[in-house]
């Protein structure tokens, strides 16, 4: 989507609207260790709407809330967004309850070209070339906004904090690249880092079809963000009947949607995608940074972890922090965070984050309030359901990288395999009958009835009996196995085709008789997962055909995780080559661009996964040497 531009007419001056807004800020039930109940408090706020001029004269629509009863100068907390600030006030009775109770001047702003703001909208606008006189970017717009706020909003203490989830999280990162001196703390939350390598639109070059198609239709297909009108209840059937990706423009988009055009024009990690990748810009830690991620974030998990790890290389002042909880996308700002799908984490994890981490973080840096007791990395150990504090992430000590090898008969254990049969497991992958990414029917990504937000914790048993899905599983564990760090898969595989996708899932298999929750008996919970498109095994810039019938090694990063496989559970690894319609179908015949494939290019192929001493496929887990108490 980088490079999408839309000219927007200058809107008439809104003026300064003064209205009193009284918001009931009710304390939600606290997490463990806090009082069982908390009294409701009412915070009276003044609301004003202004249009703040940028250095090039563009006016940005901005809404400001400040406590009606002012107790001395207050810092600013700012959120910039492409999704409209019209209903920003509703956050104070939910996501921003604890921050509002602490007392801040809140600032919400529509970015260029969106809703009430003038100018030209550029999706994920790349940082400016500083050699170009008068150049602007999201960093300069943030700088100019802060400068205006300091001069025009009375009774401020000269400090600014910034935060946001998803795109607003990315805007927070942009602000910290070349920050205003008054920007004293930032919290990028679920920010994407690369739309080709691991976030919303591609994973390892594999196109995220349903998300990408439906996002484009919603954002660029109408002024009111209408959702695509599917004529089938099960979108799996709709996408399959769509045929190859080349039919999207022929049947629906007609070349009218800039984002889709960019997908088609840039099928590889070329200069277009490289320019928007954040890692190249994160060469210093400019302000205290609180990175936030969720273990089951269905949209942006790669981003916040990558941002933290990249900044950590330059963090010589210990200003870079990480928090990862048992959440889907943005759930840390939800009402509770105790449950996700059928999982129960035993506590209100979102309340804990907002009250014990986020609010004290900003109070410390912006108001000199309290002590900063936050560890370098704070992670929720799912399975054991406990928060853990670490002085680094991944851990520097107390971890052993253990390989669990694929064995004959679907077994998984730590022993190097011996050849007692063919030395491989095989399946036939048919693009005309792809494995669904979740149990059907599959509803649209957004809209009534959608459960997109929690699909990563769905029971995986729906796919276990398909002939095009392989699996290996340990015996019931004799003791807890706790992992803390990066999960890696290493496949030795071949195909009769010339291209292939490899999807790897790490799964926790519950005991068939599960006394804690009988309805969870035999549940297969996906702990980590990833897809890798084989054509990119040597380079994301220059794809290559896979040599047919040759054994090729594929290291696949399943990202970081902190999880406890409990005694009596089983560790399972599942391999497949389709994940539809989450991921577009690979023709399994190499061609320069899958976006230009024809129906006749899609071929059935036989894939083999090897498990011999010289080609031993395995999954590598970062196992803690001494398991902390659950």
C-alpha cells in the first residue's frame, strides 16, 4: 500500500469549538494483587477542535481534550490516525480509563488527506529525503503539531507522549525517528515493520489474500468504508470460484484501486517494499520506547517484535522496552483480556497492562511520577498463565535450544532419526482443493458474524484428517516444557513442481480427558505458525524456481514465543502447503509473478518432507533449563 496517493480538497475552517464533555471513567476489575473493587470516578473534560497548520500550509484536523478541573500544568498524550477522530471521546470510558484518571491533555489528529484533514494522503508515507528543501513526512507533521500545541494550548508542562495501535502505532514510530525535543515517551503498539516480510499483506512473500483483498475493497472502494458484498456465506467458496489473482481486476477492481495495483506491480521485495520497511530507519533510540505485542495478533506480530529487536541493537541508554501478552490485535486496550476464544488466562490481562504498565510508564516519563519498575521485557507465559519479567529478550541465559525431530509413524522426539522406511512423508497438494485456514464456513474478515480476530486460537483438529496435511507428535509430556525465545523450523523437502508454499504450525495438544475444562479435551491450540513461499528461499528480491524432485533445506522462522506446554500435553508439528483463503494459492509452477498466473498454470504436485540422518527435519524450541513455577 506504500505510495497510494489521493488528492483531497481543502475543507472549510472548522474554527475552535468549545464544549464541555463530562465522561464517566469507571475503574474495571483489577488484576491479581490489586483491590477487588474500585470506585467509579467522573472526569470532566473540555473538548475543542482545531485545524493545525503544517510547515507547508496544510491544515490537520485535531481534537483536544483536557481536564476541566486543572491541577497544574499537564503533559500531552497524542494519537494520530488515518481512521477518523470523530468518536475519539469514547475511548475515555474504556481503553484510556486509567490514563484519563491520571490527568493528561489528550490530542487526536487525522493525518494528511484523511477525514477532516487537508492535503494528500500517502499510505505508509516513507521518511522524507532531508536533502530536499521543504520535504514533509509523518515525522515533520508530528513535529509541527507538537510545536503548535506547546505554543497555543495553555497550562502544558512542555512534555509530549505518543501512542497508538496498528497504523497509529506505525505513526508513533515515524514520530520517534526525528523527534521534537518535547517528545519524551512513545509506545508503538502492534506497529507493522514490513508489509512484505511479515505483517498485514505478505508473510515471507506469500500474499495474504483475504485480508489484502477485503482491505482494499473497504478502504478504496467507497467513501464510507463499505465492506465488499460477498454473495456467498462461506468466503472460502467465493475466493475459490474467483480463480487466479489476475481475475480480481478483470471482475471487480478494474485497475481503479491503487493499493491492489501496487500488489500486482511489485510481487517481489523490490525497491518499493524495501523503502517502506522500517528496519533501515531504526538506527538509534531517540526517546523511551514501550513496544507492545500480542502472542495471537492476527495482523501485526512480526512488526513490534522486529522494531524492538532492531532498536535493541542501539539501546545504550536502556530506553527500549517490550511487553507481550496473550492478546489478539489491540486486545490489551480491551475491557478485560481474560479470555480469547475458548482460552481463559485466569486474570484480566488487559487491565493489568493498562493499570500496571502503560499508565505508570507515561506517568514516569511525562510527569516524574513514581519509580520505573518495569523490566526490560515483560511477557505473559501462556499455558502457565503468569506474567514474567526478564532483563533481556530473548533470554541470554538459562535457555537450551532443543531440536524435536520428525520420526516415522508421526512421532516427534529429540533423537536424530534413523532410516527404517522410505525416510520421508509425502502428500499431494492440489491448488483446486486447498486446506482452509480455519474450519468452514469462513466469514468475511470484517463485519457481522466475523470471528477473524480470534482465528489464531481456533481448534486445529478440523484439518488433522486431511491427506494433504502431515503431523508429528510427542508422547504425553512427563514434565512441563517452557519455551522462551525464538521458534525455528528446519525442513528438508522436495516437490514435483517448481514452486511450493510451506506452512508450519507448532501446536499444543490437550489431554483427551481434561479435568480443568472438559470441553477442551483434545483441543489443538496453535502456539506459533508461519508460511514460507519456496521461490524466496535464496532471496526475497530475486525469486527462483525450485528444482523439481530435489531435496531443499528451508529454515523457517516461527517468531518468538513464551509458552508452557503442561505435563500430560503433547507437542505437535503440522505441515501443509495451502492455507486458504488467508494465503493465495501457489500455482506450484514457477512464474515471474503469481498475480499474473492463469488457471492453466495451477498444477497438482507431490511434496515430500524428509526425516533421515542427513536430511533430518525438525522444529527447534528455546527450552528453559529450569522451569519457573507455573
